[in-house]
């Protein structure tokens, strides 16, 4: 089942974008899929399980924002998990007592309410997709009718399947660091 779009047609209208009414939902879904793919980490709230090293009793959880730490277990050298009760989350670091060298943490991360920047970016990408000529999306480099001619830059061809560099930069500003230690996600 696909994840919900990161923006709605009403959001697009609110930001001043005029998406074609018959295809607005599909355009927003395509834009959302591209943004999620480029993000490389969950955007909407989800539970993530990671195994991380403990340094001086502290564990740094990847890919903020962390909404809630649900469980913490120590991981021994054979991979056996033991539930820990002596831990607390201070909003930046997870503190554990005991002296485990590695822990497995299940936590909820992402956003319950998406930041305006991600919603607006989704609308912007959907608007760009709406105005991309069909031939360009299919890989057409140029087209001509009588004395009229359109030639598309190689960069425009590459951008039809991904985000533009400025869109990637905007997304990275909203997300922060990428999540690279995901063991499982639900």
C-alpha cells in the first residue's frame, strides 16, 4: 500500500500552484514518491529499530526528529537482546545505565505534522511535473513542428525522474542528516 501524499490539492492551491484538477492527486503522489526516495529516510512518522554503539553511557539516535523512544535493549556479542530499564531520553541523546557496548533501540521518528517546507516542496515538484512536456518525460531531446522548435537541455532530461539540485537542497535543509543505521521499519 503506498504511503499518503506529502501534500494535498488544497495545499497546492494555498501555496499558489494551479495543478490540473483531473491529475492533481496523481501528480502529488508522484512528487511525494520522488521526495521520499531522495530523502533516504522516513518522513512521515514511523517506528524504526536500530542497533547502535554506546559511548560513555550515551547513544546518538540517527535521523531526527525523534518523537518517542519506545524500548531499549542491550545487545551482547552473540546478538542476544536483554531489555534495559535504566535509560532516559533527554531530547538529544539516549542515556543508558549498566555498561552495554551496543544497544537496540525502537523509536518513533519523523513528523506527525509535516513541516511547511516539505509540503510546499511537494507542491512545487508536482507543479513542475504538471508542466513537463510528455515527450521530455519519455526522453525526447527535441521536437519541431513547421518552423517552431523546442530543444531540451540534458539536465532537463535527467530531472524528469528525480528532484532538481535546488529541490534536493531544500529537502536536505528540512531533513537534516540521513538515517543510515536502520535495522527494521514498520
